[in-house]
């Protein structure tokens, strides 16, 4: 059996040898997902046969069960490819759903939903945000589940449900008791996507691209959807607490994936800078302005990595709740670094940078949202600043 560092080394090697494939990357970015999926599935089979499948998942479910901090490093390695996480079955939102079901699912839920998810036989999604309410306030929603005998009857309107197209089930956040205190009103309930009353209205066009299959974000309607009460995850009213528990590690995973993107952007920029000649024998790399862009990116990425790993260590040692300031700090800081590093990389590449001949423009389009999802910058900055100011008496009255 591999040690965690052996597994990490083998995963890094697989990424550079098998995933950084310019043709496959261009096809993934420009063709419908369903046309590229057979090639990605072949890579998934290879990963399984190498014993590297689902690095975050327990061994009892067929995964590698890597320690949290090693998996953070894995996330950076996989982030260098737009489909790295998918090929290893640790893509969002399935990865978070697996963690949730493993920690809080009933025995029956684990057999029916977690096991096939961990095998990669099905996909899933997570429906919390509603078009009619500010997603930044997670206790503000109107989707309802009303108890009727042994069932819940669910009505709601959600959007930005990532990966809904082709998913076998969603975990929906719904109000189960509107009279409870705000943080105890909602529950998380498993809804099969083929249940009567579930409609995937559309794949939302994001930066000009609606897409199909896994890399999509859908608008969803739930009209009188009936599911057994046993589909609820955890206690009634525990939805908000479960969501918070999921988001701490989730932000570490996003942060490390973003750093993988940054490393790839720096690598592509350096390669281009030494090969693109401004005049015979004089590459772009001679220009101090280009050198400074590379150095700025290097410094920001290295600083960002220390922040993410420090937050991951805090979660490991003290739990998610005690680490929330560190998590908020990395969330807004690293999302900003990602945006700036991609922007510089595109600048270094000139016109090539805005084409889909490299993955830079794809990431620039799709990762603009990093400053919005899992809590916009402003929300995280407020969390951090309020705690800083508390030490000076702010908010005491
Ligand atoms: C690509 C992508 C994927 C997503 N995937 C999912 C998913 O799978 N499942 C899911 O349920 N949701 C998903 N979301 C939704 C995401 O969680 C929400 O977009 C996010 O919570 C923000 O909510 P909102 O869009 O309603 O913005 P709003 O809450 O309407 O906020 C709008 C803006 O107001 C400002 N703002 C908000 N609050 C404050 C504040 N307290 N102080 C100062 N300024 C503030 C911010 O600038 C913010 O961007 C996804 C979103 C995107 C873009």
C-alpha cells in the first residue's frame, strides 16, 4: 500500500503524463461534454486500475483515504487540469456530497446513494441557492418541505445547481419549520432527479456558455415532489449546520484547486516567454515588464498556498468552527490571487491568451465566479474584520 506521499507523487506524475494533453484540453473546452466523456471515462478507468481512485474517500468505499492535508496537495496537482478532479472522482459538488453522506447519511442512504457515487457510477448535485433570495444569506430561502405522513412534499425554485444535468440525485436545502429560529428552519433532503415534479428548467449560460453534463449550472423547479422522510440527512432543522460543516473543507479544496490553476498559468507563461521572440534571438522573457508579471504571480501564489495550508492545519487540529476566520481569509484572498494570476498569464500570451488553444481563457471565464460562490468576497472580509475589531470593543454594545 502506498504511503500518502507516494500516492501524491504518483498522482502528480499521472497529471503531467496523462492529463496535460493539449488536444484533450481543447476538446473539453470547445466540444459538448458528452463527446469528450468517453475519453475522460477511459482515463477514470486507468486511475482506478492504478489504485489512485477517489483519493478523499475511505478505503471501505474504494477510495485512497488520504489524510486531509495530503488531499489538499492532491487538489493542487489535479487543479492544473480542467478535468483533473473529475478523472479522479473528487469533483465538486460530488466530493462534498460524499463527505456529507459519509458523515451523516443513514445506512440505507449510504447503500443507495453514497456507494454508487464513490464508485463513480452516478453523479449528484447540491441545490441551495434560490433566484428569488440573496444566496449570501444562507438562512433566507422559501423552498418548503411539508410533512405528509411518512413523506415530505417539496416545492421550490433553485438555481446554480452545479452538475444537475445528468445527476442521479440532488441534495436540496428546504425549510422544514418556518417558525423555528433562523438557523434551525431548514433541512437537507435527498431528491432523486427522476422523481415526479423535478424539472431541470435550463442549463444557465455562464459567461456565454451553457454547456451540458457535469460542467454546468442549472435552474431547477420542484413542484409537489414527494420523497420519504427517511431521505432527510441528519436531524430536522440541521440543514444550516450541515452546510457550514461542508463549506470549511470545501473552501480548502477550492483554494488548492485554484492554486493548481495558478501554477499551470505560471508554467504556460514561462514556456511562452522563453519561446516567443519579439525579434530574432530576443524572447519575451528579456522584457522586464514580463519578468515582473511572473514574479508578482510567483509571490502571490506562494503566499496564498501558505494561507490555505495553515487553514487546513487549523481545521485538522481544531475543527471547522474554530478555524472559520482562517477559512474566510483564504477564501477571498486566494480567489483574488487566482483572478490576477490568470489575467497576467493572458497578458503574457497576447492574442493567444484569449483563445481556447490554451486553458487560460476557459479558466478566466469560469473562475471569475470564485469570488462569488461559497460566499462572496465581501461576506468573508466582513467576518474577518468584525473579529479583528471585536478585540477593540466593536460590537460590544
Ligand atoms: C459558478 C457557480 C456555481 C455555483 N454552484 C452552486 C451549487 O452547486 N449549489 C448552490 O446551491 N449554489 C451554487 N452557487 C450559488 C452561490 O452559492 C451564490 O451565488 C452565492 O452564495 C452568492 O449568492 P447570490 O448569487 O444570490 O448573490 P447575492 O447574495 O445576491 O449577493 C450579490 C452581491 O452582493 C454583495 N454582498 C452580498 N452579501 C454582502 C454582505 N453581507 N456585505 C457586503 N456585500 C455583500 C456581494 O458583492 C455579492 O456578490 C453557484 C454560483 C456560481 C456563480
